[in-house]
């Protein structure tokens, strides 16, 4: 696996190198207050800033946020339209500040489904922040884990058809190299707000050995204390990656010393 040299191979105890988040509960947060769902999405955008602030303060090096799934295009047309407007406004408003703070921004997903205006702002955000390394912020938008694997398989098939790759050379490493986020370490910790206990077609390949953490808290209610609870729980876990507890205990104890 190739990885960005700016991402350290080992993180301090309790601090994930890469945090992946499903930001769920915006609509329910608004409905409980008898407000339009878009009010919840706007509140959710503020929670995104709180999450970014937390990662910068704690030294998390990569943050991947599930902003809009492939399936979300099937939501009511007025809600999708309002979400796109909110997305565009956020791109116009936040990029310069994130750049000033050393955040690198990129987007993964079926970009072709977005309007020209949004695609242009995405490209601009990626270009402006490309040299930053303090936090690698990935926004999964119009993204699905099955789409990710399908486009990786298609890339392999194209390489075989063109004679650049022999079928017997296709292995896990070859497939991994063609998936999204192949240049980053796999997520160490996955957080989902909103109470649902599933990963909902998010980073299916990348989450193979990620630690999962779920909370009933709705996304707009997220704060630093909740995120710290997740990190504290993560720090108490023993990550075995298919080995026995005894095999990994010496290394685990050494990093805890």
C-alpha cells in the first residue's frame, strides 16, 4: 500500500491517524424541533467545523466525512436542491480559512453528477489546498462503497485489456491501488452519529479492520466532549488485525508505556 509521507505510520496511543465519520441525524434534529429539514443540515454544517477543529487540536492527520451518498440523490428534489446550494455556499465560504489552517481538501465520489458550478468549486478547493499537510480532509460526496469497488474493478479490466497488466497480477494490492483513498492509511476509527448501527455503503474496502463507534447523538449536537469519548474508547481497544491478543500485546504495551 502506498501512503502519503506526511501521514505518520504510527499514531500516539488513543489518537487515530485517520478518522472516518458518517454524519447522521440532521433531518431528525430539525424534525424534533418542528423545523424544516434544511435547518438541520445548516446546523450539521456547523458540526463539521467543530469536528475539523477537534482533529486539528488533537493531531488527527486524516478526516473523511460522508457528506452525500450515491443513494441520497433519490431524496425529495427540493431537499437535494437545497443541499446542493448549501454545499456550494460552504465551498465558497470555508476554503480560504481551511487553507490558512493547513487543511488539504479533496472530494471522492461520482463528481459528474454535480452541476458545473459545484465541480468547479471542488476543483478550486483541491488546487488551492493541494500542498497542505496538517489535516487531510476528504469529503465523500455522491459516493458509495460499491461504486468505489466497481470503478476500481473497471480500471483493472481496462489495464488488462490494454496489455498493461496480466490477469495473474491482480491481487489485493492492485485493487487497493485503484480505490479511493489508496494514498492514505486505512481509517483507524469510524464514528456514526444518529443511532443507526450500520456503515451504509461507506468505504466498504477501507473499513475492513477499522474500529467502529456508534452514538445516539444526532450530528448537529456533536461537540468536542463526544469526540473525546470516542477517542478514549478507541484508546482502550486492542487492535489485532487477525492475530491473537498475545501476539499484539507486547507492541500494544510498549506504545502504552
